[in-house]
């Protein structure tokens, strides 16, 4: 066995170190430039983030959405700077590997948090489209109330029953959404029936005048009363008018006052609001009619009364006969 040649090993190590040192000295300017590039892009990311935050703050109402998009812009600028710096040093393969790894990680996260990602994207899209704002009255998926806050994943709505509903943003983004605050007004419809003996045209004129006299009614020329159908015991009319919404008085108060005014106007005009009338007939399929049954019951009652009176008379006569003898 040959003895260890320490001098030979040391010489190999020394040559390797010298090679690395020469390569480092050779790439030293590139490394310095790469560091400068990374620092420059870091400063640019901070400046661009501040500008983006101010601009996004004017566009979006949600602070969380603004902060998220600002952070994304900062990270994007800084990442571009890092990749450029690595490529400048000569680590192009490293850049390719990082990009491939980032794509795989992003794909895995997208599948793992699909629901969260969908709500997040829907929240950003709604922030851009702005179908509603904080304070608006909306209705979606059987939830009806006022918007309290808009987050990245969900929207908080305070219903008029006093409950806070948390609606995922994807539901608001996918389904039909009604915003009652966009036009700043709302139409109220009140159905009312009048008797067949009254003239519907006269009733329409009376009700139109009564509704227009209410102070909270707006767009008075659009107030209308229309016959809608024939009911079992009434001609059905539909009264509609517009109010400011949201506004004062509220929807419930306005509808209440309108019903009170309708009732009073019809009474003053001597127009009847009928109630359902039912006639019972037992004569179907050969049965006996109700009036016949009532007449029969009356005759039976009268016959029983006469028999009782006659019996009473006979009893009285029988009792008196011995005393007359």
C-alpha cells in the first residue's frame, strides 16, 4: 500500500481554491452589477407599491383588496429584479428552475385552495366592477339587507331582521344580484279589490289622486292604478308609486301609509272593498240542498211544538174531569 501523499492532496485543493478565487474575481463586476440591479428593483418595487396603493385606493373601497394588489405589484417587481440579477451573474439555469418550481407550487396551491382562490378572484373582480358599495341595500340568494363590509373572500350583509349574513364572494359573482340603491328610488305595489258593483275607472281615478297627495311619493306622474284580474268576489286593482330608497320614510312606513290612504279614499268615495262570500250547497250528486234542509228542520221544529202544546192541552183536560163530576 502506497503511503498517503499529503503534498499531492494539498496541491489539488490549492489548485481548486485558486480556480474558484479566479472565477470569483472574474465575475466580481457582474456580481456587483447584479447586487445593484437587485437593490434598484427593490427601491422601484417600494415606489411602485406606494403609487399603486394611492391609485387603487381611489378605485377600490376594500382596504384588503388594495393591500393585496399593492403587495402583488411589489412582489412582481422585486421578483423580476432578482431574476434579472441571477441571469446577469450567469445563473440562467437557476432562474429556469425557480420559474418551473414556482409554476408547480402555484398549481398545487390553486388545487388545494380552490374554493378560497375562487372567492379571492371573485372579490377582486367585484372590486373592479363594483356591482355594489358599502351601505347599499342588496338582495341575493334569499339574503336581503345592507352591505356592511366587502372583504377579499366574503361580503358582510346586515339583514333587516337584525342578523349578519356572511356571503362568499363567488355566490355574489355567479348569481343574480339585485341592488336597490343604484337608482336611489323604489316602486311600491299595493293590490286592492273593489266590488263588481263599482266602476273600476272611477276607483282608479280616486286612488291615483289619493296617492299623489302623499308627501313621500316621487315621480307623481308615474303613479298608476290598473285593473289586474277578476277575483272570486272583486275586481282586483294594482296601485303603484315611487319613493326615494333608501330614504325617509322607509319602505314599510311608506307602504303602511299608502294602504291607510287607499282605504280612506275608497270609503269616502263609497266604493266597497268586498270580503269573500261562500254559499254552501249540499245538492251536488242528488244530495239535499241547504235551504231545503233548513226548511225541513223548521217544519220539524214547528211540528214538535204543536204536538207538545196539544199534549199539554189533553193532560189539562184529563185532570179537570174528576173535579167537574
